[in-house]
C-alpha cells in the first residue's frame, strides 16, 4: 500500500496537467506572507572592561509583500517585488555578580524594519512545480529599535529594575545603522495550482552599522507562502 501511494504521489508531481503554471508569456502577481530567522553576523554586545561579550543569535521575524513573475520560457522566469521584513538579532541573558552587587540583562534584542526589493532569476525543474532561484536584493532600513531589560541591585535582595528607558540603551537606534542594505538571495520554491511555498537564504554583502567597520551584516532565512494571480 505504501509503495502504491508513493508511486501515485510521484506521478502527480510529474504530471504536466497538475503543474502547468510555467507556460511561456504568462505573468503572475504573488502576494506573500511568511516568517524570518535572522541575525547580525559577527555582532556582539560588550558587557564590561574585561572583554565579556554577548554574541548575536538568530531571532524570528515577519515578512509580507508581493512579487510579479514573468515566464520567459518553459524553464526560465524572472521576478521582482517589494517585501516588508522585520529582521535583527538577539543576545543571550547575562548575569554578573561581585558577591555584593549584581547586574542582569534579560532578553536583549535588536529589531530592524526593512523594505526589500528582490530581483530573481527563476529556473523551473521540468513540470514538477519545483524551481531554483537566485538574484540580488537591495533593501532600505525604515527604522531600528533596541529593547532590553536591565536589572541591578544588591545580592541581599534589595534591587533596582529598569525597562525600556533604562541604561540598557533601549529605544530607537536607527541613526547607528546604514539605511541601504544589499544581499544575494538564493532559494527553492514549490508551486501547485497557484499556491506556492518559498524558502530563501539572503547573504548580506553590506555593513549594517554606520560607524563600525567590523563586517557585521544581515543574515536572513525566510519561509513564505503565496498565491499566484494571472495578470
């Protein structure tokens, strides 16, 4: 039974009538929505004069927008679009104490809001509905925000807590970042009856910080769902 189901599934994927979306000359618009997994590569927060740092970690974000795709040939298409994307990074919790006093950072994170314009070459793999993509992606930073919870006090239990307006540099920090971003997106997609699922990895090529030359760049993995409307 399992073998027969596998044969039927492969036949459905290979059937041109099931995946006839790559007819030359057609143009479609794809509204898209999805999630990001991103971080700032090589970034770290300096905690003290001893060189203690919190390294950047991946964090989840959100993406939405639309892309237009034109099919130039049976196996080749190109697309361009505009995508809003929340990216950034987060850092591990950190606590230090000298026996009498302590300092604690809880869930510090950075959120970068971008408008991205992916321009992609698309290569269809036969009539399977699967395609490979790569291209370029200019981006523009709308705003950047830092959010930390900073807590300090005596180890005997008396303490002081500070949130968004504390000494942990929370708030809008757009001025420390470059507005322009540029990356190379590569990915794979599957489309069936106009429904599509798209997995992309964006390789950042430009420095994210404006005043720091330490090769901190955006790194972003996105998973998006979409539906194609023929124009």
